[in-house]
């Protein structure tokens, strides 16, 4: 699974950044509830964020607190989602989704992070065409997981693609079918390493020099550390 980093790699990274991730999801949940109400039946944005937070094992208490906070104040109206696109070292394509109440601050920070790490911030659309928006479910290989059964269940539920790997399985769906496929597999008792609507790169870029690797790692870290940043996608082929 070279194009996304290995499954083990993903798990480790998620665990290490859990606290920060939960804080970001709490903010996104509060803003979504504030802007579109707390009933997930009528607020698909909120439903998607809560589903994703749950897939990362964010405690229900934290989720409920964030929803209540959003209901209680209308500050969410000051926030907007802005997507930035640019290039990292050696032309790695990078897309950054932010949730901000101050676009000037966020824009200046994004430019700084890219400039500081041998990259540059581009215009909207400069790299977006190199990615496909897809639902992606990752399931770890385990003795009780039958590849044939999982593949059949995934495709029957409406998945577009099933990619086996020695560490596990990647199931790809259209964004529209993602919830149905995820729910069908969950009902059958499958446990996910991750399940999300994401940007999957069509091609990947390798980094070979020590300097490029250092800069790219630092760029991703700086972006993920920023409180306004919700998601970072790139086409760096991690070994």
C-alpha cells in the first residue's frame, strides 16, 4: 500500500496524534452543529464528522460535549472551510483543508509552512486534479478475516475497488456510497483501522534525498500542528 503509507504506519501515526485530532474534531463538530443544527438526520456535514471521529475512537462524551457547545453558541457562523493547494519538496502535491475564523491568519501561516520547507503555496486547483475524492476503508489482516468473504461483502455493498495487501485490505468507494458500504461492513462485525472520505492520489512522487525527506516530514508536521488545519493529503510515496 505504498501510495498511502503502510497500515502499521497509519495506526502508529493516528495513535501519536490522538489528543490533537480529538481537539480538532471537537472544533469541527461544534462548528457544524452551530451552523446546521445538532440533528444528524438533517445535518449531513455533522454526521460525517461524527462518523469519522468515532472511527478514530473519539469518546462519545467528547462528541456530545462538542455538539452541545455548538448548539449553545452561534460562533460557528464565523468559521469557514478553506482548502489550500501547493507543492512540497520535489513537487509533491499537497492539499490542506482548514476550518478557520480568520482567513488572513490561516493564509499567512500556510504560505509560511510551504516556503519554510522548500515548497510553495499554489492557486486553487493547481494539484486538486491529481487526486480523486473517494471513500476509503482500511481493515487489518487477521486470522478471522477471510479475504474472499470480505471482498464479496464489500462489493455487494457497493464498493468500487478491493485492494488486498499482506498487512490488510483497502476498500475504495464513491463518496456517495461510502456510508452504506461502511455500515454494511460494520454490521458484519469488521473492525476498521480507518474509514473516511479522503483524497486518493492518482500518481505518487518519491523523495530520495535526506534533505527532501526532512523537509517533507517537517511540512506535514507543521501543517498538522496548526489548530486551523483539519486534513492534510499528499501524493508522497512513503516507503
